[in-house]
């Protein structure tokens, strides 16, 4: 989405005239539209975990184009864009996910990206009524269901498993999902077993653990699981009564939800002689309804859990923020209408969506207008910088340097050299 009157695009990497600053909230693929290994339209700003995962996914993407921002850090006016102050906040979504709080000539804009706000008291950094314009993650705007938070998920899962026949193998479905691994690790610790994952998933988790020492990497393994039950002495046993663990092992599977049917799981149980149970952790479970059999004899449990805020949580968030205007982060007018229908009464002026309107020639700093006008002539700039032996971003960087020479900018971690040293030390590049 383009931030009006600025050279900033958030989670959209298509070529946009006038845009040279690209903010990335997190690594999920629906937030990477337009990105490729040959991308060269500006500079990407994101969390260091997101940067590492991004360069893994796009190994040919020049590292100089991806700069890191730190959670809790404020970047003074001009450090990224002239006339704008940027603050980076934890989105409580997936590793590396952030929100961007932008202040300056456009007012105060909060871009939530994807986020889970399970308690308003976690918003101590956000003063009530301090946001003018809100770009909101409205994923569950059409869903009134209650979903488990990370805190309530583990007790709910253990309660479902309590009456199951033992021993069993637990298949956790995380197809096309990244970010719920910590929840599965907690389940593994509660059941006293390791979690088996694919080499690809483990590689991504290793990157996360390199930057986040609290990430429970030790709970996971890529080794092939053993189908044998262990007795109290750790020896293989054919007797289910002597099995030390209720759960033999946990396997994270990339199978589709639709393939994990009762019939399939019953066939797997007969084939291996150990009961197979599938666990589906998805917000979609609250919309589609649970499969008919969800009792202790069932082979599958669907538990509504999401890393996105529920509608009830969004309402509490809106009541705290009280913005002048709100739009859907999906960039869809119909979804914005739905947001206004649900939360319009919580706007600063109820039911009046006061979107920003500026005079581009008077209200937008000349340095920003120059950045955007240069970027419109991207092809000419590219040709000129090639002739000079520089990068596509050299011209735009020069404009920023002109502005920086007029104001005092605090030291920041945005320097390419410092960033390369960090990544080089951790084996990312």
C-alpha cells in the first residue's frame, strides 16, 4: 500500500512511480507482492529477522537494498525520509513482524501490518488518540468467532488430547504457515517429546534463533521419527501399557487440511499400529465449523487459533487508538467499508473518515518532492547511475544526503557496512 504524499510503499514491491522507500512488515508471501531476485526499485526496510529470511528466499537480491530497523527504536526525521519520523513496534504476529508508526507532515500514521492485539494493556507505547490515520489489519472483520491466543492455546489442546487412547502420534498441520512453531514447541515440552520438522522449516527456524535467543530451537529435530514406544528405561517396547509417553512423537506436516480426513488417519493408524491424531491450528476452523466428530475417539481436532486480531480485539484496539481515519491494510475499498461499518463509531469524529488531504506543493517538503520526481524518471536515473558506475539508488541517496547535511541525524544502524557485518557474523550472507 502506498502512503499518500510520501515516497513510501508498505508490503507492495511493484514498480510505483514516485516510490523509492519500501517498508516490509513481515515475511509472509502475501506481503511480498512484486518482489523478485532482480528487484531494484529502491530500499527495503524491515526487522533483522525478516531481512535474513528474505535474503534466504531471494538469494540474488542485493544485500545493500535491504536495511534493518530495530523494534523499539525511533528514527529521527530525515533518517529514512525527509520530514518523517519513524518508530518500529512489535506486531505480536510472527518472528520479525513489526508495525510502523510514522509522524511528520502527513500527521501520525500507524501501519499495523498483520498483528495480534490480545490485550490493550500491551499498548503502553501507544498514547490514546495519538494516531491520526490508521492502516489496519482487518483479516477477521467478517468473523465474529472467538479464537485462542498463544496463552490459552496450550491448555485447550491438552484438554482435547486428555481422553485420547494412548499412545498416539500427533500430526500438526502447518501447511503454508510460518510463525506458529513456538506454540508447537510448547506442546512438545508439555508432552515431553521432540517435534519433527522438514529440513527447510528447520533451516528457517535456525535463522530466527540466530537473532532471537528465546526461540526454542532445541525443541525441534530433522531426524526421522521412531515409531517404537519407549518404556521407563528408554527401551523399545511393543506393549502399549508399558509406553512411557502418551505421545510417541509430534510431526509438523505440510499436508493440506483437506487431506487429513478421519479415513486417512484411520488408515495410518492401521498401517503403523499406533493411533494417528491430526491437530489443525487455524482461524479458518472458526469459520468452516469443526468436522462432525471431535470427541475423544476422533482422529482430528480443529482448534481456532490465529496470529491475527479477532474482531473483538480490533474493536478494543480502535477504542484505544481513536484515529481520525482508518483504511483496510488489504487495500480493498469493500473491506474499508466493512471496517467503517463495524468501527466507524470509534473514529475521533464518529462515522467521519477524515482522510489526509495535503497541498503537494505547499505541505510536502521540497526534498520529498525531489525524491519522488527523480524516481518517476527511474529509467533515466538508472541509465545515468550505470554510466557513473553506481547503483540505481545512488541518485535518491544523494537527495537524502543533501537533506541530512542540513539537520543533525543521530547514529542509526542503517549503514550498509554495519548491516553487512552483523549478517556476515551470523552466517546469513
